[in-house]
C-alpha cells in the first residue's frame, strides 16, 4: 500500500519511485526470462531515429548507439503475462490513478553496454494519446541502474501543463523541440534505481535519459495502464475500446 504522502508526491511531481516493489525472486525470474526473450527474439538497433540525435550525441556516437526494444514479452513468456496482475503493481496504479485500470502496453527498453542509446526529452502522451490525464507509465528496473547507465531523468511538475506539441513525422520518434527542451536549458532530476524498483510516472511528464556508458546492461520494462474510462481522442463513441482490465470492474458508460 502506498502512503498518502506518496500519492500526494505523485500528484504534485508527476512521478514516484517505489523501491523493492518486486522481490529479488520476482525480479530474478522476470530478468532471466527477459534475457532468454532477447537472445531468441530480440533485435539490436541504434535506438530512436530523428534529428534530436545531433543535439544529444557527438558525430561518431550518432551511428554507434545500441538498443533492444521489444513489445509484448507475454507473447513469449507466461511469467511476463502473470506480472500484469502483480498485486503490488495493480494496487499502486489503482491508488495513483483510478479504481478500474486497463492495461495498454508492455515494452522492453534495453540499453546494452557501451553505448546504450539515450532518449531525448519527451512526454509519452504523443506516442499513445488518450482523452485525459489518467494514464500511468510504470518503469520496472530489471538491473541496477546507476546514473552512469543512463537512468531516467524527470522534470518534476511538468505533467501539470498537459500535453505539449512534439516534433513528429515518419523521420523521427516524437520528441520535444531541442532548441527549447534540452538538458542544456532544462533542469532535470536523476532517478537512479535498483533492480526490482518501479518508477511510476504520468504520460504527461517530461523525461529523458542519457547513454549507458557502463559495461553492464540496463534493462527496464515499461508497462502502460490507464483509467478504464479513457479513450483515444479520435475513436468513434460507438466503437468499443477494451483491453485487459488488471484491477477493478469496468462499468458500462451511459449512452450520451
Ligand atoms: O527507459 C528510459 O530511460 C526512458 C524510456 C522512455 O523514454 C520512456 O519509457 O518513455
């Protein structure tokens, strides 16, 4: 159970780290299953594309970063299916957002050893817009993630301004314009973590992370959940918008 102070901190700052939400045994099982998934199904890329790379990386590094991204680990491993109903996780998202929570996605973001890719400043809203603020990202750390391995960095309170305009298009992953939003101009808070820690954050919170410059992997998995009443803004009212309900019961909305 979260305390009232933790819930208030999430509401005020837009993020909350919960240490040891997953036990060492749970983290070890999920971590070793993930290594097997990466080895059998994973593919290394340079990470997100886009003009932002010129502002975050030197010329040589722009082409030599490494990343392994993988959606839906539950397609390969039942442990990654069961975890959607993890009691500690579902209780936290209920307390932080709403009594009935719907799963949206699970995605691995792994930064391999030298040189794991950075992520530019962005909100997650443009990746999966919904019609309200009740969307929470949950970053489960599978490895110890010190500052040098490219831990998450956040702009506390930035979620309160709502969705911002991002640079988008086929040539780039959505990111905030680098002439205004860049670590050179915007102060951010480092959130290093240990394996088993979870960082909860609003999809409207501005965040980024630097390269992994250590000799170790930095693997984390982001779960996205939202208040089951939320919908993508351009969905027709008559079209259902359902997915796995991980906590609570989804009431039928009243006809408009
Ligand atoms: O894992 C990270 O460091 C950041 C990933 C990210 O930007 C995200 O989950 O939206």
